[in-house]
């Protein structure tokens, strides 16, 4: 198992970013990628640009799609891209999770192939990697690693959607005990039209949620017609129909009744990779938008010179940078728990799963932020292209249709928002994370007659003001979350709007801090891209020199604080009333007290760098 390029401090609890600040050297950033990881990224990008993008029209033609998808996956297999997560003992490369994320991001320029690749490599193959028996792995993994055999994941049903355990597909053990008879219909199976092996979920005896490895040739299994989709038309999406499908007992994956462990853990890593691929799409769209804006002339000059276009390009770049910072920080955290472990040890898969479970909250944040950033970036790319952006002849039109599914994939964004708060509260109740106790201490301090609530203070260093604001934001989350738990107790799950507001605040804290720590880490390196050029030293805090990355961090923090305050006020108005509400709003203002920065000027500078480089500028 490979390791991260630079040491990342291990032992940070998942979700602990809400109660403790981190130092820049304690996070992994894209700038920390090693030479091998950068080479793999270049290889993947070149493969997408030269072999996938020229064939997108053919991939959307169902008469050619299945054959072309298989061909492209096998070509990816020849390059080793389908073998990154597979153990070396079964023909894989067994590389680290950061490298796996690099490949996912680099496929993002075409959403259809991203879905095809993810359906095979991530949710299709990883269940077997992590939960398969030695016999199962030996039988299937070598062929999956090379894409000789294609995998798919069948979880959803017409009546279940994000409620994965609401499963109506049933499995009944045959009288002779040699196989299960499986009956039901699975929906929206990516790669369903041509996959050879399905990880499929059913309830044994209608009660025990269980995963099965089901081959396409299984008697009783059939595949329905291709779905007619809004987007990702270059990928295969079909129902899988089971009518007394005879599945051998040795094809039970994991344990009978423990299928939820497989479903939820695979979704966690799938969310992180989906966030990464969304950021890859954002980078491609920034590049397309910048190039178009430089070429398109209106009123006698390129539209890239117009302030409102530069504002869009600046914000597109900011959201991409923050999403990228989140995904690689999270991958670094997961990898930090795997440092020193032997890749071929008997507990290797269990260790990986524990690491993924530890940072499940962060994985959900990466998914939600990444796909919603992609939605914004795609929408603005169409707007920058004007009428041409609405034409099917242009890349951004397809990207616009393709982007929409991502807020539904891997658990809807609404489900993920509920999960973020639910997981944090459960960890706190188990004593794994002292969130509730920290919130109670804060509440006691606020309500005490001798209360003295500290406000964010600017430090005499680069991004010192922003560092203080993030500390205030943490307190704001504890204030609102603590108030909600105290008011609603066990009834909190019924207050989904409040949970959603708290979740949005949590996402903002992780996003702001991830971007800020990345900028500070680069500043500490003395990276020339940050500390050279005409912007050196401007808007960099009271002291210290900063560049475009720090300007991006400033934008992200100040605009993030604005959004966080709106969510806090909205939730508190639901939770409290009268004098208590007035006190809490006053406390909130002190936590988040700030002077506005000139984000218009900052976005102009960020956009100027993107325009000059004709690409995402990091």
C-alpha cells in the first residue's frame, strides 16, 4: 500500500475539525502529490482527452455504447487505471487512496465515462476487495483489475432510492442449501447493460439485508432496457430483473444480514471519489470558459475583460480550489490511518474500512461541496458561452445536463446533510467526539451572569483575520447545535430544516479551513506561484506576504462566514424566541464580528490569473 507524499499527523478524530484547529503542516494538499501520483494524473487526463472525449457522440449511441464502454475500460485497464485499488496479490497495483482519488479527479472531464469508470472501479470492485473471501477474490479480482470482466453495483429499487435498507428484493435458501433463489428488480444500475458481475443486495427470508455476487450468466437474471436520461447518456443505466435467480451460497458477500456494512462503507468512499471527479469537471469547465471568454468579442473587446464575466471566473475558481482542498485533505486523513500497515496483511481491508468509517462525515462533505460546486461552475460556464452554451455542439451544454445527476448519486445531498449531523451526534453520544460537552460548556458560559464571550481577533500574520473568523465559526456551530439538542432532544430528527442548517454550517467550517490551511501551507513553502508577481503582499493580513491562493482563501472565508451566519440566524429563529433569542443572536454577532473585505477586487485578481494562464490557475 502506497503512502501519502508528506507525513500527515495521524490520530485526528473524524469531525474533530469542529472543536480544534489544525496547523498547515497537518493537512494533505494537492501540492503534496508525489511524482508518481502526478504522472498517473497526467496519464489519466491524456487518456480522457485523446481516447474518450473524441468518442462522446458514439458513446451516446446505444448501438455502439456497450462495445465502446468495454473497449475504453479495457484500455484504461492496460494503463493500470482500473487496478489502482486492487491488491497486488490479485493482479492489482494496490496504490494508496490519494492516488485512487487522483484517478477519479482526472476522469472528471467526461461525466459519462466517470460514471462508467466509477461503477466498475469503485462501487463495483471495492465491495469484493474489502469484503470478499479469498476464493471470491481469486476468482474475480484478477479479471476485474484488467477490466476483462466489468463490475456493477445494484442497490437502489424503485421504492427505496436513498433509503437503502428499504429493500424488497428477496433471497430464499433452496431446500438443498446449495443456492439462493433471488426475486426482485433493481433500478438505475450503472454499467447494467454490459456488466459481467453485479454486487447485488437482497433480504434473506425478507429480513436479513445481504450482499451477493451475481454473474450475468446466472439463470433467472435479466437486464432491462436502457434508461432514457437527461444526462450521462454515454453511460449504461438499466434495471436488473431477478426471477428465481439461482445464486450459489458461496457467492454471498460478507455475512448474511450484514449487507448494510458493505452498502454504507462503499457509499462513503464513493462519495469522496464523486467529489473528486466533480472537481475534475470544474477544472475542465474553468478552462473552457476562460478560453471562450478570451476569444469571444463583444462591444469591441473580449468578454474576459468585462467585470461581471471576471466575477464569474473568479468565483468558479474559488469553488474549485476549495472543493479540491476538501477532497485531498480528506484523502490525506484516511491515508494517515493506514501509514505503517502492511498491504498484504490479513487485516488490511478491515483497516481501510475503519479509516473510511472514521472520516465518513468528511466524505459526505466532500461529496456535497464538490457536486454543488460543479453545479455552480457548469451553470456559469453555460452563461459565459451565452447562446452557444445552449447548443448541443458545445462541450458545456452536455456538461450542464450531465452535472445534475451528481446531487442524487451516492445518497442525495439532502440525505448526506442529514447524515453529517446524525453521524456527529452519534459519535458524541458514544464518547468518541466531545461535541455535546463542548457545546454545553459554551452554552453555560453564554448563560452565566458573568458571561464574557470572546470574539474573533485578528492575528499579526498572513490570513490572521480569517483564522480568527474560522474559530468564531466553530463556536457558532456549537451554539446552534447545542441549542437544537437542548430544545428538541430525541425529537431533533423531525426538525430536518434545522438539521440542514447546522449541516450547512459544518460544511462551511470544513471548507473554509481546508482552503485556508492549504494556502498557508503553500505560503510556508515559498511557492513562486503565490509569492511572485504584481499581487505580492496585497490583502495578506497585517504582516506576511501572500498571493493568489491566499486571496482565494480570503474570499472563501469571508463569503463562507456570510453564508454561515445566515444559516445560524435561520436556525436560531426556529429554536429560540424572546430574550433568549436576542441574547444568542448578540453572541453570534460577536463570534463572527468582521469588517468586510473587497471581494470584488480579490475575484478580479483570481480571474486575471486564470485568464492569463488559460486554465484553472493552481
